[in-house]
C-alpha cells in the first residue's frame, strides 16, 4: 500500500460527511464539490462519469439545484465506492 501524500489529505473528506452523503443526505453544493474532489475528478470528468452535463453539476455545486432520483443514487455510489465512478469514466473513454 502506498503512503498518503499532501494531495491525498487535501482532497479527503471526513468520514461523517461521507456517511451522510452515502445515506442520501446532501445539504449543500459545497458537499457535492467536496465529494467530487474526494473522488479526484474535475467537474468535466465527474459529469461524464455520472452521465450528466457539466452545467447540471455546476448548478448542484453552486447550490442552485440539488440532485434527485437516479442522480442522487449515483452520488451515494460515489460516496461509498469512489473507484467505481473513476472506473466508469475510464470505460466510457474506450
């Protein structure tokens, strides 16, 4: 296992926030942005991996809208299994 570095700690989120998002309780766009950074993807990459437009993601992150239905379910998966979201992006590029 590799040693954690400064960038790993910068993009980390608390276990409490991760569990909260995994339970479907997203209260702000800042939490969505933190989740995206935790998954270690840009806005464009995260939007592609989630199958949404980057404009939708920006609306979420800026608090103008919140994810619902299937999009919320994908957020739960991203919080529980960030590698799956990254893998989805990689397979979409093939």
